[in-house]
C-alpha cells in the first residue's frame, strides 16, 4: 500500500473534506504554478476517490439495517 493511501485511510471524512477545501483554494489561487496545480489536482482526485469509497461503505451499512434496527454486515 502506498504512503498516500495509508495516510488517507487514517483520515476521517471530515479531515479529508477540509483537505479538499484547502486544495480548491490552492487551485483557485492565480499565483499557484501550473506544475503545482497538476500535483494538487492529482492528489485531490486520489483523496476524492478515498472519500467516495468511504461514503459507499457507510451507505451499504445503512442499507443493511434490518427493520428491527440491527446491522447485518456482509
């Protein structure tokens, strides 16, 4: 597993969203060099993928809740 993936796995969704907001600000800054923009964009797409995977897992768990309120994981 890559270092970036390990670091992302340790982040909460809230922390990841804060980091994504910081990246958006960086990309919006006209003083950011083009090369740095590409790097931030690439990092952002990886972080966004992590967030989507994490949200998918939560959604699947919610769908697995039985009528009695029990969680049936698969």
